[in-house]
C-alpha cells in the first residue's frame, strides 16, 4: 500500500507549530468531503448518509454543516492525497497519523492473467481491424485508367467472379482479333466501354490487387497472432491497396 505523506496532500492544511492539524471552526463539510466514521472505520461516508442516520432523531442540519458539528457526531474528515501512478490503482482504507486521517492508495502492476487477457483482447481487436480494412479495400477497389478515364474496380467476391469471366472471354476475343466493346460498371456507378485488350488489362490489374491485399492481410494477421506482448502488435494501416 502506498500511503502518501503530508507533503503530497492536495489541499494545504492549517497546522500548529508542532505539526498537528488545526480545525477551523467554520469550515464547511460538503458531499465532496471525504469522511470516515471513527468508531466503525466505515469509509467512505457521505453527508447524505449522516443525514439519513440521524433523521429519526429529528436532528436538523444545514446544507453544508460546519466541520466541528460533523466531527462531534463521531465522524472525521479524511485529507485527500494525490493518486499515485501504476497499472492498477485503487483507494484503500484511510490511515490515522498524528491525529489526522489521510486518504491512502494501493498501486500495483498488472498480474500475468490481466496481461494475458489484455493481449488476447488486443489481438482480437487488431485482427478485426485488419479484416475491416481489407473488406473496405475490396469494396472501394483498385484504381484503373483507360485512355483518359480513371475509375475504381471493386474487388468483392462477386466482383472477382465477374472480372474473371470477363478476362476469359476478353482473352479469347483478343486471340480472335475482335475489337468488340464490352460495358463495365465501375465503383463510381459509371459505365466504361472496354475493348478486349483493355478488359484483359483491367482484369489483370484487379486480380493482382486482390492477391496483394490478401497477402498483406495474411502477413499482418500472422504478426498479430505471434505477438508476445501488446507492444509487439503492429500498427494497422488505413489500406492494403498497393500504391501505383
């Protein structure tokens, strides 16, 4: 347990020459004031809890009663302290020192189970992000230019089936010397007219992009799965689409 010293107290305390705390008679207690029930060591206690406890006795209180009144009922103000740094930091039971109650903290490192759980969660999140980027890449597709027209060729599963069929047919048309134009619908919802060789070139570009995106995905997923600590998990890029 890391109990902070008086030098770490958040608010300045008024003290006498011997270091003991001076109770200011008109100091007010609010719902933000840390309180402890001295006899039972119940902590934390709020003003509302005190009001409810003494309500059957027909005792009346001001909204923010003086500190001396609350302490006269068996409660003490707990002096706030600075929260320490650490992987896991929790507040502990206040400690009494030289007549003053101080807030205390327990600070510790993550244990092996917590680290393992965090690593597993980080891996799942990273792999989900990888698949999300890949799926977005397939949805948007790769950029292709025909003559002066630049457009995106989508790479989803159904798109690949169509592209592959287009490639087979266009390849035969090239061999046959045909210059028949075929329509292609782009990501931008535009119809692009392609001659057989243009269709072959576009299909080759698209299928190469699918292969590149897939390989990048597999490589990154392998790196994520083999990570021993969270710091080993690689950064996920915004896209796997190869640069031209």
